[in-house]
């Protein structure tokens, strides 16, 4: 596959990784919000991309947490994604899938009834088919209910290839 992948505006070659670096990412948004460091500008060509995302996160309260993705600005022909989540304190598992999506809107993949101060490990995998020659952006996203804080720990990453 040819053409550059551009995480956060820095030109890269396919297969590179975007990460939450420096400080942990936090949000108090009740709707899906961009996770800083986990956004990729896809090259200006029609292509098919695959991605793997690995998140380590924790909520500040026992409330619902939403995780999702967005292929922003210009919708691809199709995208699909699966998500698998494990509560590292209890072993409880949650999964979700979105198939045959052709939207540029932020899409929730799963809502997790999370427990305060527990650590969660999440894997999101997917494919983006026929990204627009006008440009598209892959955004990994999260949100949390109420006036609470979702923390995505540094080292969480996404790889696109």
C-alpha cells in the first residue's frame, strides 16, 4: 500500500503508530470526544486501511463510559469495527461491533457500565474501505456520563496500515 498516513498533521508512512504521550488524556464529555494522539489524517487517495487500537483507561466514578470511532469530514464507502473490553479488576468482558457503516458521524461502538478506579483494557480493530480522495480522518473517541472524568492512560495507541 502506498501513500502517507498523517497522525496529528505529521507525515508518516503506513504502519506507524499514534500514541497518547506525555500526560494521560482526560475528558469529562458526556458525548464522544477525540482522544488526543489517536487521530490520523488518511492520505488523499482512494484506499483500504486497517487499524488496531489499544486503550488502557479508568473512570473516576461508577457510570457509563462510551467508546467509539469516527471517520470524519468525508465518509468512506464503508467502514467496520469491533471492540473487546476487559475489566482488569473483575475480568468482566464487553464487546461490540459496527458493520457496513458509511457515515462520517461519530459512532458509539460500546457502552460500558464501568466501575470507579478500575482499570480497563480495550482493543478496537477495523477496516476503512474507499477513503475519500477529498481526505478523511480516523478519530478514536471516548466519553463518560455525568460530571465525571474518563482517563485514557499514556501509552494507549492506534496503528493504521
